[in-house]
C-alpha cells in the first residue's frame, strides 16, 4: 500500500511537470520569459504597412517614399494604444493622421512684353499650392483568445474624424486696367489661356465623420511582448461636409477696377450629409510593456 501511494505521487508529479512544461513552451520563450500581455499591461503600436511597402519597393525603379511619408511633402501614419483590463480583454485607441502639401508651377506668356511689342516669351510663372489634413480617432473594446504565440482578437470600435483642405493660386501676370484678361495657367489641362475671372483661394469644406464598426484579427508574438498583427473590419458611418469657399478676381467694367469676390459652393446647399459603409484592413507592429 505504501509503495502504491509513492507510485501515485510520482505519477501525479510527472503529469504536473509535463503540464507546466507544455504551458511554459507555449507561453514563454526558451529563457522562460513570458510572451503574452497580462492584465495591467499597456501596448503601443504603429502601422506596419508603410515599412512593408518600402521594403517591397526598395529595389524597384519607381518612387519609394520612406516609411511615414506618402509623397515629397506628405505624412501618413496610424498609432495604436491598448490597456489590458484582463489577460484576454483590453480597451484600445487609434489615431490616424494623413497630412499632405505640394506646390505646382506652370509657365505662361509674359503679358507685359507681349502687350508692349508683341514679344512672345513664356518667362512668367503661375503657382498652385494645396495643403490638406485628415485626422481620425477611434476607441474600442477588444476580446482575445489563443494558444501560445498566436492570439486571435475581435471587438467593436467607435471613430470620429475631421478633414480640411486649402488651395492657393499666385499669378505671374497681374490683372490690371491694361490687361483685363491676363494669360493664366490651367493646372488641370496644363495649358495657358486668357481668362476674365480666376480663383485666388479655395477653402474646401470641412469634413466631420462618425463611425461604428466591428473588427477581427490575429497577432503573432515573435518575441516576448512584441507582436505583428493584422486585422480586418467593417463599419458604418455618417459624414457631413460644409460648403467650399471660393475667392476669385475679375475686372469690373462698370467701376473699372479689380474686384475680389468670395462665394460659397455649391450654391444651393449649406452642407451635405450621407451614410456610408467602409471596409478596412491593417497590419501593425505592437510593443507591450
């Protein structure tokens, strides 16, 4: 009886050790460092797509903007944050920023020389500049489940976004009493023509959006507390857009002077509203601490 008791104790001890070994192998690395986040941990991540795009295009001949940039003067990135209420539940936040600015120039006929003696020389330049910014903030609740290094997650998110843009024009040929229809560059068609009215500034209508959606994804912990994850989502939202404000200049034949006017566009409405659906996909690199 004594020997049977000893044998049972040894058997249970071995079984417990095997369970511990399996748990350790699944949730810790070879040095015994725990891989996964736990209750009370924070997480901070960035969108990994720009890095993957940069590495994939590094040996191509086309433009390959460095990570975080979407052009010569553009910045685009999403930052993620999480706080783990439990080992398998977390609240999360997301900040997406997309900022861009650029300037274009076009050569036009020098009206001063042309009106003076008919010389046709295109040494005057018009310029067009545009700056835009889009910001979206999202907050949600996340559930998690998995085995070992692979963890699945799902949940819901609320988002609010803001957007604005501004365009400015600077002309080489001034609008004067002697030159009421100056040669002006058409930046859309890439030609210059004589015009009687032209824009000097366009303030695009501000965009405000609200959204509610669901997401699901997978994280792989390739190192302790460091993971590479991907997720997809589907949401529904509401967007409101205010009117554009256009500033133009023209020569008034009645008062014989240059007139600067501001107007709203479209003229028949104050704002536009709409409900939309949006699918999303993200790849992110996340650090837990």
